[in-house]
């Protein structure tokens, strides 16, 4: 996103640079979100708070 914003401010659109940036960053982003979800779920299961519903 930063690359996109900077290039739009400058007035240029380096499609190749943006494509390579997305290609490199996207797997890390997906993995970090997945790891955070799994970590929180495991912590809840270990604590015994994995009940049905949000406000129980």
C-alpha cells in the first residue's frame, strides 16, 4: 500500500514493482493472520473458555 500511495503522489505507476511487492508480501500477510488466529484459538482451548457464543 505504501508503494502505491507514494507512486500516486509522484504521478507514476510502476506496475512491475507493485506486482513484485505484492508477490513478496502477500504470503507473509496471510501466514501471519493465520498464525494469530491459530494462536488465539489454542489459547482459548487451553484455558477452557471455548464455549459456544461470544458473551458466555
